[in-house]
C-alpha cells in the first residue's frame, strides 16, 4: 500500500488526487460551421403612380406643376373654350385695344369714305338746285323743286353704293382680325386688307341683298302713304295706322331674320363659301342660341348708342348755349361758334362711328367663333393648331367648315338562290 492509499482507521476513504490540469490534455468542443443565414429574396418594390386624368384640352401641365385640370390656353384675343357672357360682351372692345392701328384705322377710313362721298355728291347738287330756284319764275318753282327731289334720290345711290362697299370690306377685315387674333397672330394694316379683299365679292353680294330688301320695304311703305294721301284724308289715316302695325310686324321679322343670319359675313370670310351656303350655315349655327345671340347684339348696340350720345350731345348743347349767350338777338354774331360746334360734332361723330362700326363687326365674328366652339368643338381644333404651329409642324386652316361624314355605300342586294328544279 502506498502512502497515497493509506487512510485513517474508521475514516472515509481518501479521495484520489485530482489530475494535473497541465498534464491532462483539454478536450475541445467539436467545431461546427457557422450557420449560413440568407435573407429571404423579395422582389424590389415597384411604384406605380395613381392614374391621373389628362388635363383638359390636351395641354400638358408645365414641369413641376401639380397634375390635374389646367385652364385652357389663351394664345391671343379669346380663351380657347366656350365663352361666358362677360367675355362675349367685352371681347369686341379688346379688338380695338389689341390692334388699334389696323382696326380703328380701317373703321375711320370707312367712315371717311362714306362722309366724303356724300358731301362730294350732295354739296354741288344743292348749290345747283338753290341757284335754279332763285333764278326760276314762280310758275317754274314747283317743277324745279320736283326735279330736285328726284335728282336727290338718284344721287343718293352713289354714296349708298360706296357705303355698301366700305361696310362689306370692314366686316371682312374685322372677321380676319378676330380669327387671327384668337390664334395669337397680330396682322398689320396691309395684311388685314389683303386677306379680306379675297372674299370681297361674296360680301358685297350679301350686303347688297340686305340693303335692297330694306329699300324695298321702305319704298313700299312710302308708296302706300302717298297713294292714300292722294285718295283723301280718311284713306291717309287708315294707311298710316296700317303702316304702323305692319311696321311693327316687319320689325319683329327683321330682328328674327337678322339674328339667324348674323353670322353670314364670318362664314363667307373664314369658310370660303358662297352667300347661299353661308346663310344655311348661319341658320344652323344659331339654332338653340337665338336669344343669347340676339341679346348680345342688342346690348352691345345699346351701349354704343348711349356712349355716342353721352359724347356728342353735350358738345352740341354747349355750342348752342354759347351761341345763344353771344348772340341772343340772332344778328349773326355767333356764326363762328356755330361753325366750330358743327366741325367738332362732325369729328366726334366720325370717331365714334368708326369705333361703333369696328365693335359691331368684331362682335359678329366673336359670336361665330363661340358658337362653333360650343357646337363643333372648334376650341380643340384651335388648340391643336397652335401646338403644331409652335412645334414647327405644317398646319392647315382650322376655321374651314368640317367635312361631312362619309356615308356608307348601300349594301349590295343579297343573291337570289336558284330555284329548285321541278319534277321531270
């Protein structure tokens, strides 16, 4: 027994000594490879923006602007959308402000032509008539006066014809100005006249037709009254009453026809059609918009008439008052004041007449474009024209009448099956 195996009597057996840690090799835990962690493969997120309705009128919004509705463009005189009543009412006045030299200049030329033609015809004739009456005997005075009335009526046809030409030409110029101004173009005096001159003959035909119809009505009334006056007092009174009642009816008929056919000059100039086709087209475009068109024409006419009276009448009144103050006895001392007043009144009448003629002719063109935008979507054609023109692409005239829809050819008749052969 060794010393290590000895134990005390009755004691517990000695524990064996612990092994030497340095002498005994340490057992290492088994080497396991680290777990390979692979995140689950998800497809990259795909962001699809919510669908947005295209902006109205096909115009793309500017970069950085919020998507959605954008107002229609306004490259020039009119916004490219159906016009509200306020825009429709004041757009003709903007024509003067936008291109005053060409528009007001044309109106002033028209007024000057009418006044100069009238004065050139009437002044020499009146001088001749007065000289004949002064030199004629009392027996020949009535014959000279009757001849003067007949000559006056015939001579008035000359300035009337010139006024017709000038009025037709002014209508054409204003239609071209409104149509080109809506597309953002600004034409000069010569360019406007050149474009309007291409359609002068149909315009002259239409203006002559209207004037001839009015003259026939007026002459018929005058003839009825003259014949009634020759028949007696009772017949004259009856004829006057009948004429008044008939005049009211003809006035209502004239207002209706004038409104339905108000767009004829615009159709003639912009669509390049004849008078008959223009009348049918105007009648069709104003269908359903009669009261709107009639109210606009009447309201603008009333405004222009009031403005002219406000400007001209005070000057005439001041001249009359000054003449009465300077020469209360009528001795002729205020002749200079009277002449100056007449000259100023004539000049103001010319200027206001030019403005009135321009605004009324431009109003018809504005109404025409508005009705075509409402009934034929002309605003979309104008927007497309402006975009293509600004992009340098070839363009056509957007105001030409839309081509009629092609009609399908009639279907060929179905073949008839041959009859079955009968029994032999």
